[in-house]
C-alpha cells in the first residue's frame, strides 16, 4: 500500500514538473500571431520545434517561451541562454543542438537533428537577439540576415545537423 502511494505521488510530481515547462505555444498563424508576416515554412517549423522542445530552458518572446532568467540573481541551474537578449548564428545553434549546448551539462545532445535542427537554427538565427540593448560582439551587431547567411566558425567542420 505504501509503495503504491509513493509511486502515485512520484507520478504526480513528474506530471506537474512537465506541465510547468513552457506552457505557452507558438502562434504561427500568419495573420495574427507573433510571427505575423513570416512566410518561410522552415522558420515556422523551427518556431514550433523550439516551443515544443526548448521552452522549458530558454526564453524567446516571439516563440512564447519563458525558460531562461533575465537577471543573473534569478537564474536557476537549468536556465539556458535568453534568446531575446542573445543573438545566434546558424552555426552556433547547430553546434549546440548537436553537442548539448556549449557546456554539455544540462541540454540534451541531438534534441533536434537533420531538417528539424536546420529549422530551429533558421528560426533562432532570424529571431534571437531582437531585445539586446547593445551589441556585445561583432556577431550581434550584424543584422539577422547577415548572421543567417553565414554558417559561422562553429560549423566549419560541417553543420552537425546530419549524423
């Protein structure tokens, strides 16, 4: 009897933890969602994959996700980069997806692969860093179109999206 109660409590705790991660969804409706006017189906696919798989740890307003901290004192161990404030290149996103981020500590490796990884990279490259106050690096100073046209030095050995 006690084992059944503990199992039930464990299952409820796990369900609650999963339900609390990334509860907002991406509204890819071109007419009235946050991606209004986005016509690239790859970017829209990437937005949905990002919201589904990355929202628990990363913040990005356009995707409706609130997983990362805005201030260092609010940060938790599982918080990933806040992509409202941090601009990414296609190469850096593909590297992180392939290797489980840059530290390899929390993010699962290969959370998106192949065409899914390319879609997430296209989405993040276009929409990350839009709320950054000042360019913190030469990459951030570039427009999204300039960042996305380059694969970046991280991807020099290949995109990593295809294994």
